[in-house]
């Protein structure tokens, strides 16, 4: 798991540092620039919050649904696809418009706060956890809470860093 996290962070570093000529984007997000609401950084942050909620919820439902299948390692493919989709959405949002000073901070903090709220909720649940029955394996519960904290914390950090600090050389 540590190796996967390390490789993911190295991949993200190269993704952010690569040249802007190879920029991938989602067309319907970059076409939102023509709408008036898309000029307000707070509304862009709320839009990003809702998109993060939809992506996370869809991924959670798909992962729950595949628990009934007997296909090994498909959950890893689903999680990688969800991560790549999220990164493409965040990148498309950054390249969708011209940003004024401080607007990216507002949009990034508002949009990535979904993962921060989820992080805080998991932390609360972990601290108030009481075993349901005697003899329940508390180590596995703690491991699950830790992985939840790791995933939501990294998602918050990556979303915030990409929206706020991703270099924008040109607009698409």
C-alpha cells in the first residue's frame, strides 16, 4: 500500500509538471465559461463540491455493487478509473477560464471541502467507535478507518493543490 501511495504521488508530480501542450480536458466543463455563474469563484467551488460528491458517491455505489461479483481485482480498476476521472475534472476546471488573483483559492477551498468534511466525519466516527458485539476485531475496524482517513485526506490535498497551484500557461 505504501508503494502504491508513493507511485501515485510521483505520478501526480509528473502530471502537474508536464508541459501544457499535452493538456487533456473534458469539453463540457471547459464550455461552461460562457455562463455567467461560472465567473463567480464561489459558485465554481460549489460546482466542484457537487462534482466531487457525485464522483465519490458513484464510485462508492459501484464498489458496493461489485461486492456481489466474483471478479478479483476489479475494485482496483474502479478506484484507478475514479482517481483519473477526478484528476481530469479538476484539471479541466482550472483550464476552463481566466482566473483573477485569489479566485483559485476560493474555488479550491470550497470545492475540495467535500473531502475535508468527509475526513472530519471519518475521524469523528473513529474516535467514537464502540464495538457492536464482544470480541469484534477492533484492529480491522481501525485499519478501515485509517484507510478512509488516508483516502479522503489525500483527495482533499490533491484536489486543493491541483485547483490552486496547477500552472496555467494557456487557456483551452
